[in-house]
């Protein structure tokens, strides 16, 4: 069973569209995250939720909106997609910020 | 801002040789973690070392931590072609006032092990 699963794996879309990426973890972890990895492989945290509460909200455009319906799910919705949003987005979860488990990533390409 | 900085940025060695990657960071930490990322794949957690630990082993991996120099190293002994990947260090810093702990990644070292 996949511990942290995110869908879709690949997403190609046109500028201006709205898209969502979903993430689910079956580890019972209390915290979930979204990271963005750019073309230079630099990983940067975007958001973090602890038991459905937003605890980290880095400086990202407000076109990005995370939603956590329960502690096992953290979705990322992106409005009005721009070329610069093209990246790989990773979902992760952790328990007590010790044991981080990452999903396999969603490669978003905006054309 | 970015916390960890790995060096070298790229490392190419022959199978059987040892690979050493270094990581430097700027602020105090609770722990430091190393991750591996195979091309086009997700990150895999390798090893975690706490701020009060100096050395840790896991199989062919050896991690050291020097908090006085704010640096860590990852040694892979007897490397194999399958070790080819990018390796990232990540630091977890204490909770800042009004803030939350977060895991901050370095830029990574791209390791190539030639058969």
C-alpha cells in the first residue's frame, strides 16, 4: 500500500486554467505538507497542515489554496495557472516532525 | 530562505568507491535529515541525526554532524550503480516565535556511480 499517494502524476494544462492536486496518507500522521521543486531541483515548502489546521503558509501567490478535509488528506488547488507554476509538486506527511514520508510527485506543465 | 547547502553540487565516482557529500546550514537545528531522490521520482528518507548526536550509521551510510561548524556529511561506502541519485540534506529548526517548525532543504548533490 502506498503510504503517501498523490494524483495525478502528470498534469499538462493551459495558462489561465484552474487545477487541483490531491494527496492522501494512510500512515496516521498528524501533519501534511506541500513542497514545490523547481527546474533546478530546489525544494521549497509551500504549506503545512496539522490536524486540519494551517500552520505553515509560505509566501506563495494566493492563487494557490490548500484544503484539508481531514488529517489524512491535503489537496492543492491552483487558480489562473501561469507558466512559472510549472514544477513538480510533492505532498509529504510526518508525525511529530520526525518521520517525513513523501509522495512520488505531480509534474505540472503549464503551456 | 534556504537553510542547507550541499557540496559538491555534482559527484562522479566508480563503483566500489566511497562517496562523501557535505551539507552546511545557518541556524540552530533540532535535527538534520538526508534524503535520496532518483531521477523523476519522489524523495526517500535515508537517515535522521538529532542535534545532540555526532554520528549515525545505517547500512552503508554514515552521517556525521558538527553543530559547532553547522555542518554534516553523508558517506556512502562501497558505492553501487544503484546509488546514482540526487542527495539532499534537510534541517528542522526549532519553532520560531509565532511560527512553526519546518523542514528546509538544500540544493542537493547529484551523485553518479559509474559501473
